[in-house]
């Protein structure tokens, strides 16, 4: 037995040199940042080599058979390493030195540009290579986001050299001292660290789902927000426009892009059976559009994108860059393997102290074309939080991370968690969630902030108070009321309500209410809409309204919201109007009504932010439909006016390549039955006076309450062409055209005797020209505030006498851009 053991040990000793060795390493820039997709050539032959992954890492098998490694990367000096004298123990770190590289240096190529030929194949095959065109898929993702300081300590100390000796901060006070302390703290820990594990699902064409299996945010016991793979960049790089930080950039992989982008063949790599073309790209000189620059790695297998590095061609106050890597999990279809992004705000919050946000997403366990019943896709919400998402043990996190946490990241959790516990970060989030509901919590009672001060033309200013029970009282209902006093009309308004719901996320709600308030006469209402700026701000023709009723709202299916209501109200016009009913002249009107409201938005899904369900932010190119049906009852049910009224609206916004953004709003209404003008359609007019704010879906040159209809049709159209003229740092004019039109009628039995009005049988038309960003102002080195203006002109059958000036309206426009 002993002899066999000795022979075995000797055999292993002789065999050890014959075992193939592998070399693992990482290629980085001088500051330690990893360099993705670096080309590594073996022994000077293009047909043998490898490429670093998106984290700059590489593995080379059979390293003992290789004599030299040649590293090359766009924007960096080549590096040649001889292996005969090198230490082959892993891991290696290879540092490449940067060199000046101008993407726009070469734009003239004799004959046919080979890069254009390849890119046309990429564009032709974009649909078959786009993961979003698969029937379905599911995958797991691990996501990590790190927020860090970007200190410029040396430059700051140079500026303060007269006050600082040997780095002694004791001579500094206040802001300067705190700033220097933050700079030096950047070497000890990050500002914030977030991680998540998710199961991502998709069913063609528009159904997405993502189950948050685990989530962790430094400083919080329960993560208030989640790191996700496509929060900043698209999950797929094949859409006609790439949305980065909610800004649209023309995709170099889109039809017609060779006319706008210059492509240059940088290198050709041979990897096993595949060939990789390295193609750099940038906007052509003289072409003015939101473009990208970077490098595409094109695989000859279906001419698919294998690697992508891209960033905006024009750098603003915020710099960002994305990196994507694709592979073939089933050996055929290309699918994202890893996505990275970097966001730099180099001069925010201080010119010497910026912020960097780094995000990494690793994709695994990819399954393609799976049955719909096996997909984790919610009926309403795009993101579903698992019950155990906030309590995953650290030992499980260690097995799920794509890479172990480094020293700085571990310190971040330790330090920021202790600070969060000391300063009660979780309580702060609880308060912010209440604030997101429009309330401020005082324990069991919440103050309704929207009731404290209100503005409109009729009251000018309303001061009031609204109090409601909070989450500490009950998680399934809220009870409250309000009172307010109008300074101009010198009247009190008040009301109360009781709302039942399953929880504060409100998948449904059942509301009982009483209100003694004012309402605008003839104003169309869309209760399932979400306009931030309401027409009520400019309302001037009001009815005194005493109203009580009940309303039930719910998500009735995927993409569909439903609202059912019954109410009784008593209206008193506050503008000298009376309604003649036979021989009787009425100054008060009783309405008993039932309403049904529907809102269908195909493709619209939702997410929770600070406890509130909001649209998930994804651009939906499909029209959204709103319907409102109202039935008024007669004396048998306590009303004075039996009638029917149907209203409908369609909204859509979509982008056209090289044309910008197209938006339209269609609206129509029909009334059957004789009713006061309180329930007719007072076609929405803004007035020709100069206004500081612009509300969509309203005529800009039509006077308020100028027209009255019992049936009508309106269209509001806007085409935003973007920056078609030119760009400078301070001036980036963006042109939009608007055209609005309405036609309608008012039957003879509806026409009031003592209120001036006009009707729309001839068709009302106006056109507008808006130029945004005429002036751009730097906003704290974070973004640009753009100021511009618009002019609208009333023309056609309702053109006013008195010349051009009588038919024009001017508006101010304000925009926000990075």
C-alpha cells in the first residue's frame, strides 16, 4: 500500500508540468478603471487572441504555449508583453496608457467605405438580433450601483495654498473645511451603494415584468429604491433612438444612419469561428442632431452587435457612457450578458467636488421562448417586490454576487449603515412617502398640503386646512375633511371624505364624500387622468356646488382603469345665469347622476416610487383612450335634468427618426337632453393675454368661455423638431409647430338667453410656433435651464377684426436639459 502511494505521488509530480496553465488578468487605465473589450493578440497573429470582458478581465488558457501578448485599445497606447521572462502567476493587472484620439479626425475614405457596408448588414439584421423581438424570455440579473465623490483635492489645495499648510484642515472653517473633509473621505468609502437581484420577464410585444428577489441600499433596513438593469440605459441597443437619462439619441444602428454617422473600421479580430469588426462611429461633420460616439464590435454571426461602447457626442454638464456585452445563451439568439454605465457630474455640487454614479448589471439563467404562464409578469405593475426582498442574509448575497465586494464597498455598508441607524434614515423615507401622497404626517393625523393654499382666477387665493387620518390609524381607510376661504370671493368652502382601500398602494379605492365648494361651469373632466397643471388654475366661471356621492376606482385588467360613481349635486351659478325650464326660471339646478369612466393605455405599466404607483417612465408609442359616460336622472331620483353625455379622448406621443417627437390629443363630446350650461361643453380657451405657463389641450388664442357646444370635436397637434438650426453652449434653439382645430354645434333648445356665447359650426383654427432654449443658463453645474417663447395665431372663420395683433397670443416656455 505504501509503495502504491509513493508511485502515485511521483506520477503526479512528473505530470504537473504537463497540466495546461491558464492566466487570469485585468486591463485597466492608470486610474484603475477597467477597460472593456481590449483586443489581446497572441504571438503577433490576428487569428489567435481574446478580448477582455466588460469588466476588463480576461482568461488565457495554455499560456505556456504563448510567447507574447499584444494589447490594443482605441484611445490608448498599444502594449507588448514578452512572456518568457514574465511571472505567469494570476491575477495579472495590465495598465494601458491613454493617448489622444480624435473620433472625427478621419472622414474621407477613397472608394467604398467597408465600415458602411458592414453597418448596412447590421441595420438590415437589427430586427432578428433584437432581444425585444423574441416571443418571450426570462433571465436573472444582479445589479449594483455605486455613488461616489469625484474629488479634485490637489487643485483645491492649490487654490487654498495660502491658508493651508501641510494639509492641515484646522486652519479652515465652515464650508471650506467640510469640503476638504468630504474630498478625503472619498478614499475611505462611497456615498451610496445599492444592490439587487431580480427575475426579469418579457412577453412580446409590450408586457414586461421584473420580480425584485432581493434589494439592499446602504443606510436603510428596507430599500426605498431598487437598482435595475435598464434604469439608465436600454436593455437592448436596437431601437431607432437610444434613450439615455430620458434624452433621445439617434441610434447608429438605425435605418439611414450611415448618412448621419461616419463609421470607420478600426480593426478586425478573429475568434474561433467568428470574426469581429471593430467599428468606431461619430456624427458626420455638419450634421446637427443628438448623436453618440463610440465603438461597435460586430460579429459576423448574423452581423449582430457583440460589444458596445457609446457616449454622447456633445458633452454637457453631465457626462455619461454605456457599455454592453452580448452573447448567445442558446447558441443562436444574441442576448445581453452585461450592461454598465458611468455618469459623471464633475462640477456638482462644487467645482472641485463632483459626483460619479457607476452601475453594473450581470445577466444569467437566460431562458428564451418560454410559455406565457411561466413568466413573472404582473397585471398592472412592472415591478413586483418579493416578501423576503429586504431580509436576504449576507451569506446568501455572497453566493449571488457576480463579483465580491471590494474593501471600499464593504466599508460603505459598515459606515453608511451605522449613520443611517443613528439618524433614522428609514423614518425619513416614511415621511417622504407620506409627502408623496400630498400630506405631511403629524403622527396619527396628516395635513393635506394641497388644501393649505390654492390659486385660481375666481378666488385668486384660497387659504385653508385639510386633516386626514394617517397610516398609524389604519392601513385600510383614511377619513378626513377640509375647509378653505377664498380671498377674492369671500366665501368658505368645505368637505369631507372616507376612502377604503386594501392597502396604501391602492390597487382599488372606494370613496364616499360630501363637498360644499365651487366647480367650473362646462369644464370637461377626466378623473382617471394625471395632469400636473390643471385648467382649474385659470378657471373664472364658477358654480356653487353642494355635492355628495360615492365613487369606486380600480384596475380592471391589464392596461385598463375603471371608475364608477353616483352623485347628487345642487348647483348655483355665480355669474348671473338662469335656466328657463318651460315657464319656470331656475337659478339653482339639481343633478342626480351616474358616471362610468374608462382609461385604456396599451403597453402602460406602473412602478412604485416612495409608495406611490406611477407610470414606469417607459416611452409608450401607442395611443391611450379615455371614455366618460354620464347619465342624468329626472325627478324620480331627485334630479331636474334627464340627459346622456358621452366624452372621449385619444392621446399619443411617438418619435420619428430625424423628425423629432409627434404628439396629438383628440377630444370629442356629445350631449342628448336639455341641460344648463353647467353641464354643456365650454370649449377650453386660455385667453390671448400673455401667460407664464402653457397647458396642453387648450386653445391659446380662444378666450375663456367664448364658445359653447353640446357636441364637438377637437384636435391638438404638436411636432417637436428638436435642434435643427445649430448648437452652442449657451444657445440651442429647438423648434416646435402646433396646430389646433375644433368644430361643434349647439342645438337651439340648449342656447342660453342671458349669457354671451358663440358656436363652432364653421371650425376654429389656430397655429403656433414655439422656439425653446433661446437662452440656456447653467443651473448649479447640474443642468441647463432653457428659456424660450411661443407665438400663436388665430385664423380662419373666427379670425377677429382689428388686425394681426388681435389674433395673436404669446407664451413663455421653460425647459430643463442636461
